[in-house]
C-alpha cells in the first residue's frame, strides 16, 4: 500500500468518525417539504411598497418637541371628551333638535381630537406608519416552497429550523394590502430549541413585538411556564436604548384568562392587561385596559358569541370607539362583516374547494377589493 492510498483511507476514516461523533447525541431528525401558491385580482389595496414600516422615533430636541405636542394633544382630547359627555347628558335629558345638533358637533370634535392625539403619540413613540397609497388594479400570483427541519437529542431537547423560497407578487388579505414582488430568494426562518428549560427562538428581525406589531420586531425570544403562568420575553438586539424588550404573561383559571403585555418605547413603558371570561360554551366576555406611555389609558369591554355557525363580536371603548363583527360558517364556506365607529367596514368570503384549494374574496368601504384562489401542497 503506497502512502497516497493510506492517506486517503485515513481521511475517509476521519470523516466517518467525525460524522459519528456529531450525530451521537441525535435521537431523531425529520425534514418536511410543503408548498403553496395563490393567484387572483386586486384593486385599490394599500400599497406596502409606499410604506417602509414605521417612522423612526425622534431623539434629542426633536423628542422634546414631539413629547410636548403629544401632551398638548392629550389635553385637547380630554377637554373634547368632557364636552362630549356634557353634550350627551344634555341630549339624554332633553331630546331636542338643538341638543342633537350640539351632541353631533361634540362627537365630531372629539373624534378629531382623539385622532390627533393618537397621531402625536405614534410620532413620539416611533410607531407612526408611513402613509400608504392605493395600489393600481392588477393581478397577483405567487408560489413558494417551505422546508421545515425538526429533530431531538437523546437528552430530550427538540429543535427546529425552516427555510423558505417564495417568488411572485403577493397580497395581504387580512389587511387589504398589496405586498408587491417577493425577492425570489431563499430565506431563513426561526431556529428554536425546546426542552425542560422552555423554548429559545432566534429569528433576526422576525419576532413580532409582544405588545404591538406596530413596534420594531425582535431577534430572540424565550418562553417558559412558571407554575400556572406562561411567560415570554423578546429582545431586539438592533434597537436603541429604548424599545429593545417586550414581555407577555398569561394565566388561566376557572374559565377566566388574563394576559399582560408590555414593551419599552421612547416615552417609557406601554402596557396592556386583557381579561376574558367564558360564561358558557357560546358566550365570552372580554375587557382590557391599555396604557400607552405618556398617554391616557383606554378601557375596552366586549362580548363574543357563536351559535349554529353564526358569530357576533362587539367591543366598545371609553374613547368613543367601537367595533361590531358578524360571521357565518357552514361547511367549508364562511362570510364575515365588520364595521366601526367611523363607518369603515370590511366584508370577506372564503370557500374550501377541496384538494387543498381555497377561494377568498374581500371588499371594504375604501373601494379596495381582492378575489382569488390559494393552494396548499
């Protein structure tokens, strides 16, 4: 045996030994491949290409100015709310045309003040969205392949990772938004590890802020359960000194569910506490209080019921906002309709066509619409 043959065999042995050591702790591993596609028409959808997320939070002198503007706007909103309550009391006490006109004017003034206050808060906190413009009429068509890899070690730690390849033009039916052309390149999804310690997830810029998806995404999160409390913490490594962390905690007992979420923002900490109570199998009562840093808290109450395929959901807040959502489901067919205090409404319909195909269509008060078919492979 010459030296080159001996060296080649030694290299093969070294490679095989290295592979054996690398996989010794692995109990199982699987790779799942799935595909998806969609095609249809759209008109007047919000164009995501005209929006690049949110306007960055101001700093220095600009932050001081933005904070002062937000405080002034909040005071104006409070004054308008007081005037609205007075006008409503007068109208309830004397149902006259004059009081009705005054009440309508007070309501309009409050709506304007509330919108201005919300915009000022968003500008100060860095959560103000860049204005979107309606997309032109057109078609959308896209396809993609998803690779999901899962495995587990001998000591009970499971892990997963995903890679996706997407191409074509896409819409976001839930938000009536035209997302535009996909990059057509492979993207790495979340990489996670789960064990007795909890779940650790890494996804660069792909983990939504736990308090609000309007804030910057996180890169890493940790989830665990402490007694009866589920806890998740997310961290954005690329953020400045504020807005880096968000947290969510949940607790359920005797039909009641409590959820607390919070996040750092430029003005401090924003937090929300939500409670739901299942009265029975068909009716659920909800309530929450939302305190955006530097602004007045907003309390919301609501109720949801579902019976024989018909669902009704109503919510009302102390800032004179409300929502009503109706739904009907039968077999693979579903209809939804929602309206709010601005008379803004949306209507959607979906139908399962079998074989992994689904038809979906939607229209709203802004003359936005879409209709098309999606496929799952």
